[in-house]
């Protein structure tokens, strides 16, 4: 990170958390809102989708004002979620390419699940699990949108041959299953790795959190902060 | 519509037994449509409209006798006319099939329906839609091997032939049967109808239709609406009557093993998380690590000339 001009701190540098302790900004307010709009849509979609998927869960339609309302609302919420998720993808896709360290990380699943992070290769802004989750979500969201449009009886189903509608019904259920499981893992990981939820509720993580869970990313932050200090001491340009 | 006087054999989206204490001791019912006797007068369509209080929109002629041209939420039965040039006999045959719900013994619509009790099959075999419970998703259309159910544009509920379940419940035959002037449509127990069909088929064979036969497709467990066809070897001649209808494997999978497996998979994923938390425990940063990293961070901030107050302002602005 070198530049010909002296760097000066931005509002994203040297932040404090909600208790006034030094912290690192992980998500901006816009990123947080974007995430939570997607998340709220997801919860509504999972509940309404499961209600229509299995008779044992049909009672969940009561949360939406009954069966017909569940049927009416589900696809519209789905479109909102897809658009919101698309913005998230545009924001974060470039952080999610897997590299050699990530492949090594994936080979050490035992160390991952047993909290032996010191044995793992350095992790950047996202670990391999988070990156994989990202791509699983990308694929699932896209497939759910496409199959969902096909089985959206009120507007689109009549445009497709019955064989395609049947296949789309099955695939929609399949990708619904995949995404629900993926999000359960996502939510559990946030509960498991203490300090993660704050990143998405207040926007910040502690330095120690970053150093322990995302050593590579922590290194980048430290490097930038040191560079800001150097530039202040000896301005260039 | 709900018919409390009839008992229920199958009920959509229901995993426990349907109210099935009583059974149809008189036997399951069936409507037999003898295509060879049909003259295409459409009296059955009219009777259906009359009994069920249905009035379809008046359409426009398309140059063929089919009127209306397709089943709709207001036309639960439609005569489909086919001109067939029989190369063997050199005759032009007018094949007229009264289309409508086949009342499958294994109904694809009922299998696909997500709303408990929106579709039922009575003990006598009739498959009926209970529109009060219909949510309008159209899965019945996805599940039907015969392309029969239609969603109403007015109320977004699915409609189709009820086999006049309300009439049958009080010992009457369906309206189309009652009105048919040639006796092409008859109604009775399924066994009786099969016997009647056998006589008709023997007669047709004598008259040269060597492939005459009964259409009671085994792929859907047989149907409670059956056809006598002169060309039972080629059902598709009759405006695309399916050769070997079954519930699509896609629908079978979607509404079969997928349901319990997916729920189990979701539950196991959540349980795996719970047990990981209670066995391995959370991944936490110790207080010493926090203090150490914080001290380093404060030192860098000091080097960068960020006073505590300025930091706070940064925070407010961000």
C-alpha cells in the first residue's frame, strides 16, 4: 500500500466501538442495512416457503395471514430479497475468491471446528468457509429466482411447458433446502465465533477479534494504520 | 365443495389418516364415456353449466366445433372434436371426446396440493376440490397428468369437474350422465361400468374396430372416469389423451421423499450447531488478548496523531 500522495485518515480509520474502545470498522451502516434487509426477507421466505413445503409446517401460514396471503406474499418478498442480495454481491464478491491458504484452511476442518485457529493459515477478510457460503448463496439465490419465476402461477407459469414447471417446482424445493441449511450454518457461525454479531449490528470488531480470526485482514489494517502514522511524520508528495 | 355425507379416503397435505371410518360398501363409482356413441351434441356441457351454476364467457368461433376451445374455471367439461382419416378402413372418423377431470385413483393434484384438505378423495373414488381451503398456488395444475384444473381469474381458486359429488352423495347420477341423449355417458359402480364397457367393446370389435378397448390407465391407479375407445391402442388420437399417464417423477420426488428428507436435513443442521456449541463451545477472544491488541492499537493511533477526542468524532461521523 504505497501511494505518491500522503495518506490521511478517513472516517473508516481509527474508529471506536459503541463502548468507546478502539475498534476496526467491518461493515458500514449501508452494508449493515443491506445485509439486514436481505436477512429479514430470508426469514420471511424460509417460514412461508416451509409452510407450503411440508404439511407439518402449514401452520406457519398463520404468520402471514393465512394460506392465500402466504402464496401471494412469498414470491414478491423473494424478488426483494434477490435484488437486495444482488447489491450485497456487488459489494462483496471481490473478497470471496478462494486462494491457496483457503484450500489449506479447508483441509484442516478438524482444527476449524475445534477452535484451534492458531494452527490455521492466515485468514483474510473472509475465511474459506465464509467464501464457500457466499458462492453457495449466489448459486442458490439465482436458481431460486429462476425456478421461482417459473412456478409463480399468477404471472408466469402459463408461459412454460408443464415439464419445465414440474422440474422448477422440484428444484425450487431443493435450492430452498440448500439455502436454509446454509443460512443455519451462517447464523450458527455468528453465534459460535463471539464478537461476530457486533460486526453486523454495530459495524465494528475488536482488534483482538480480527487478529485471532482474520490474521491476514488484521495485518492489512495494522499496515495501513502504520502507514498513516509514517505519512504524518514524513509527508510525501 | 365440502360433502360431509361422503367419507374421505385421501386428503391433501395431511400426514395422518383422513376421516375414513365409513367406506363405500356399494363399491367405488365410475363414469363411463363411450366415445363411439357420442354425437357431439354438447348436452353434457350444458347440463354441467346448469347444475353447477356455471356460465362461461361467450367466445368466438375458431373454425372447429370445440366450444369453448379449452377447459376453464367455468367449463368443467368440453367436447374435443378430432377428424381422423383411418387409413386401414379408408373412413373419415369423427372422434369426439368429452374432456374433463378423470378422477384418478392416485390423483396427482391431491399429491401436489400444499393446503390441508383443499383436495380430497372420497371413499367412492371421487376427487373433489374444496375451494374454501384452496390458496391458489396452482400446484394441482403442476401435479395433474391430464391438464385439467384451472385457476379462476375471479377468485384465484382452482376449479374442475366434481363428478357432481353433491348429486352422487344423495344417490343421483352426475348431471352430464342424466342428460346424455344417446347413453354414451353412464354412471355406476366401477365394477358395473367395467362390465358394461366389456359388452360395448365386444360389440365394437364385431363391427370391425379390432383395437376397441377400455381407457382406465393403470399408471394413475385407474380412473373413476373411463372411456370406451374404438382405437384404445392409440389414445392420443383423441385430442391428445395421454398414452400412459402417471404422476410425473418430478412431482413424485418433490412431494415424496424430498419432504421428510429435507426437514430432517434442516433439523440435523440446526442440532449439529447446538451440539457443537455445548460440546466444543464458542470461539472466544480472551480478555488478555483484547487488552494486548487494544494497547497496540492505541499506540499506533498515538503515532498517527489521533487524539482520543478526535477518534470519538470520527466515530460520530462514521
